């Protein structure tokens, strides 16, 4: 399990309600919404790409490969990944 720091923060009620609504719209927990928003402030990606990146991360984190790829496609990806991790021949 990854290292987590448990904390409590005091938020203005209006900000809490905005976060809660945003989390519900994205089908995320309040904690996940807060973490994603905080992480995006430290990202090297330009600000205009943050929301699309968050949306993609959210979809990918809840999608199983078998739901979008055939077994043949999964096998091909796995084979390619193995090749990419092998030392290059000179």
C-alpha cells in the first residue's frame, strides 16, 4: 500500500459544497476530487490541458482493458511492452 498522510483541513462551507458538487459530477469521491485538483497545481502540463487530463485519468482508472480491447489486442500490447523493455541491439 502506498504511503498516505491522513489529515483534516478546515474549508469554507461554500468551497466544500463546490468541491462536493464537482466530485459528484465527475463520479469521484470528495477525496479523489481534492487530490486530483491539488496534484494538477504541481503538474508540468499547461493549465488548459489539466481538465482533459483529469477526465482521461478518471476514465482510465475505472476502465478494465477487457471492456475496450479484445484479448488479441491485449496480447499484442503486452508483446510490444515486453519488446520495449528489452535492451536495444546495436
